[in-house]
């Protein structure tokens, strides 16, 4: 039998399983728990946490899926950001942001300005700066109109317009 | 007869009750055969007729054997008789050792006297996925020490999953004046200092390929260490070196390397820097594009004409890199698309819309690697254009078990319908069906490598809810050339019965989270005669299953079983009964050393060896 009393703890008793207590465990369930590659002490701690907080979820499995570590966290793609009047272009990785507020805040920090409030009908009001982006079709769009995921996968580059050009993109022309 | 024979000591032969001739026929050809073909020279003369060598005949033979390059053929030749063995040993210039622990360096140098090229493989593949504690072994040091003395004319070293130190590289650079090719794949233990010494001292260097290796940043400007004057460099790959480089020195190096064909840069080379390199080396056939993202540029500045640089590279057939790519520059590669035979986008988060305009010109692509960010739609585009595709690898952008998974059986089936010449596939997904696997088995009869990873463990066919048995069954049944198979998803013992029944050419089998019982393991071990490498994790196989392969382990390179249901006693019995097989067991790092009461075996790694258990095993490894 793979599992035995280790360190005086009968881990079988505290092991998570889907059936009633006292029934014979299936090998498969044994495997589910043994997948956690650690010694039995750590396993015990983890199962206890799970019992307390939430329904059984899969614990972290070492080396699964089998992707070498240098491949993970590797896919970065930068999008160029320009701001009218600024001498340098910048680059950002859209994947580091989860939504529009995060992105806009980052842009504000990067170029030291404020964007103003967005509303669907009228675009950005208040600052004279308008964040726009070029999408996969080559069209220049207002940042914020489409859902975030759609934006982040189709955005090719960003441009923060200001002044007269900005007003041309106001609600009247969109 | 193209088959190898594992030369065994007399004890082992008696145990297996094989006579030399039938042993020769029953063993499968093996790529680890050079280890297998070693013979203890003293005892046997098999079918040898004359007691003393005929020198004339040996000279003739030597001239003939020069033409034999295949290791299978050479191993067969070496078994004919003692005289042939001797001549073959004199004329073997390339030695391949599939498991560095299957023999000692001394045995190598005693038998082969004129080695010019050495290929050595160390750790088993599952070490790549953190299933092996660090410092397990596979050190290059004893090998470089032995070969430094025995083969001063050594030209080529190719290492995979070995532990290589800077000192080892220094010894290599100093010991082999004619050294030409160094290839390190999935290696670790060395840094920029070691590379610098090789660059500086190996004046005949043609190939310096560092592939998927971990290189410590010693902050040494190794690129500047190449000597002045024209170099012999044909191939320079440093895309895995994750430290900045002296671009000016690199540019100078490229300029004085007229024979340079392959250049794989790392992510610290920006797009504009790449441009400068391409302009100076339009003869390149293979280019690793580095970051593929320009430096922060001033707004008004004129950008280089990247497309023109690509257009000028008329011989370019292989592109990779794109490590931090900026999408708007992707179209710059369009001029070379029609010539490309190999395209690696697997570091680039490319969407279907980015891919489609590029791939529609890639009619000649044979090898395509990408992330699943291309979605089923992207795969359909590949299927529509890439009729010459031989190898496809699709990696997960989000490699987690419960990730969304943008590709499925839809893209998979499209590929099978469009790319009929497919030979090798590696596919990570979250949803798959038996129907799609069956379709591929019927559409792509040339498949030799089939590796499917359904990332969610134990996932059934997502349409029917059934196990994936039938799909994999179709693959092994219809793909008659299949030599490598990796299975996943919900699989019962039935899947393994299919593998045992039809997988007659399978040499490498990878199993994880699959099967119901020892029968599964038994089907495979009894049914697959060519099986060389068997790697299993987290499956309900125990001592009974292990024993069912006793007749096979001498003919295999290795067996790996981790997080199965093996007991120490069961493994010990195997070790006892198979004297030329080394049985290593080890657990996770924090196992207590003296916890001998533990009967459960976390990891079993066993392999045949001519020289007994290794002497460099770390504390956490027990050799039974």
C-alpha cells in the first residue's frame, strides 16, 4: 500500500475524498492527492487549508503541464505609445494590465498628465488628452469603446492625442 | 542485419538464457546503441574463425568501414568477430552515448581511439519539469577530463541535459586545438565566463550553439572575446543567454565572419540592432530575431527599412525569436515568407489576425512552432496554406491546468485535413475529441511523433464525455510509422492495450495521470518490442506492473516512474534480479535521510549500465 502511517499521522483519515467516510478508497483518488510533489507533511497542511476554505480544488502540481520554465512568462509583446508633443515614444506590454483603468493610470504616470473622465457617449472630457489606438484593421479608435479583451488583442499601437486633433474625435464625429 | 546487441557479461547471458545469435536478432535497433555495443574485450570471440588477425584483411576492412556512419550499422559490424570489432573501434569517429551513466568515460577511451565527435546525454527528460531534485548528477567533468587526455584531436561535442561548469569549458578549450563545434542543449552549470573562454581559445570554432540552456550572467563580455581577424563561424546561437551583450562587438564579429549562416540572437538585441546585423550578413540562412522590438525612438527619426533588410536575405529559410515583438513590425518579414521552411513564433503572443497575413505566404513551411494565441482560426489558416508542413508545435500561452485554452479539436482537425504530410506534432490544449484524433490518424499516415497534452488532467472527450482511449487507439493503429507517443486526458487500461497491440515501432512513450491498473503498464511492456524510453508520472502502476517488464529492461535506455504506487521492496527485487541495471530511487528534497521505514517510492529511475552504479550519486539518491 502506498500510503502508511508517516510521522504518526494517519493521513488517510484526513485525506479529502468525495465519498462517505469509511468506504474503500479508489486508487484514482489516492493518486489525486499523491500528485502533490512534496513530503506528506506538506500535503497534510494543504488538505487542511482546503477543508477550511473552499470545495476541493486541484492543488499545485509540480511540472504540469509539462512546459519548460523558460517558456513560461516569456510571451511579451510591446505596443508603442506616442503622445503628441512628447519627444520619445514609449513601449508597454498590454498583458500587464487587466482593464482600462489600470492602463490609463499607467499612461498617465508614464507621460505625466491626466486623461479625464470617460463616458460612452462623449469620450474623454476634461483634460484635452484623448487616448486612441490603431486596431488590426488600421483604423484609429478611441480607447475604451470596446471590451478590454477585444481591445488588448487588436491594439497595434497607442497614440495620446491632444488639442485640436483631440476634439475632432469627440462624440460628434464618432 | 541492422540490429544491435547489448553485449552482456556471461552471468547476465546465463540469466536470460540467450545464445549470442538469437540475442542479436531479438534486440531492437537502438539509438543508445553505442553504449549497448560495448563488449568486455577479454572473454569472447563469438563467431571468430582465425585466432590471429589477418593484417591485410584488417586494412581492407578499415577502408571499407570508413564509409559506415550509421551507429546501428557500426554496432552490428562490431559484433561479427573480434577482428571486426577491433577495426570498427579504430574507425569510429563519432560516438553517441544516450545515457552518460550507462558506461564510464574510461570504457569509452579504452575502446575507441580516434574519436572526433562526441554526443552525450545526461538527465532524463522529466528533469525539465522540476521532477528531479537539483544536483542529481550528469556532470560533464569526468568526460572532459578523460577525453582531454585520450582525444587531442576532438572536434565536436554535443551535450544534452548535462551539468557543465566554466572549468569544464576551460579545459575543453585548452585541450582540443582543432575544436570546431560546441552544442549545449538544455544544459546548466556554466556562465558567460565559460563561453568567453571557448570563444577566445577555440580558433577553429565553427559552431557555438547554446540552446535552451541556463547560462549564469557572469557579466563577462564574451562576444568581445572572439579573436581578431576572420573567424570560421558558421553558426552562433545565444538566444537562451539571458543577459545583455555588447552589440558593437557582435556587429564587428558578424562583419568578420564571412561563413556565418546561422545567427540566433537573444532578446537584448533590438529590432534596429537586428537590422544592422542583417545588412551586414545578407547570406544568413537562419535568423533568431531577438526581441523584434525597436528601442525607444524619437518621434521624428527615420526608421530603418526593415522589410528591405529581409528582402535582401535571399537565403533566409529559418526564422525564430520574436521574444518581445511589437506587432506592427511583423509584416516586415513578409518578403521572406515564401522561402521559409521553418518559422518559430512560440515566444510571441500572436493573434489570429496577426498570423493570417503572414502565414498565407508561407507555402514552403515545413516546421512551424507557435503559441495557442493563434487560436483555432490561426491553425485553420496554417492548414489552408502550409501543405508541406512536417512538424507542428503549439505551446500554451497560459500554461496552467485550468486556463481557458484557446485551441481545441477544431484547429487540430483542420491541420489534419490540410497538412497531410505531417510527421510530428506537439499540441497543448484543453479540449479534444476522439473524433479529431481518429481523423488525424487517417489523414496523416506519415506521423512518427504524436504528443498531445490535454492540460486539464483526466479530461475526457469533451463532446461525448468518454475516455480518450479510442482516439489514441486510432493513432497507434493507423499511424504505422509511429516511434514517439505522449498521451493525456482520461485514459483507461484499454488505451494501453491498444498501445501494446499496435505500437510496434514505438521507442519513446510518455504517460501522465493515466491508466487504471498495473495491466496498463503490462500491456506496454509486453507489447512494444522497440520501446527504449518509458517515462511515467502520477499513474496507478505498482510493483506488479514493474515486474512485468523484467525481460525488457536490458533492452531499454531507461524507465522513469514518479508518483506511482511502487514500493521500495518491489524496486529492490528488480535491482536484485537485474544485475546490469542501475535502480535509483529518490523522493522530494525534504525527505528525511534516515526515513528507511518509508516503503513508498516517490521516483524510480532505472537504466542499464556496463560499469555498475555510479559513484557520484548525491545523498538523496538511493541506488538499490
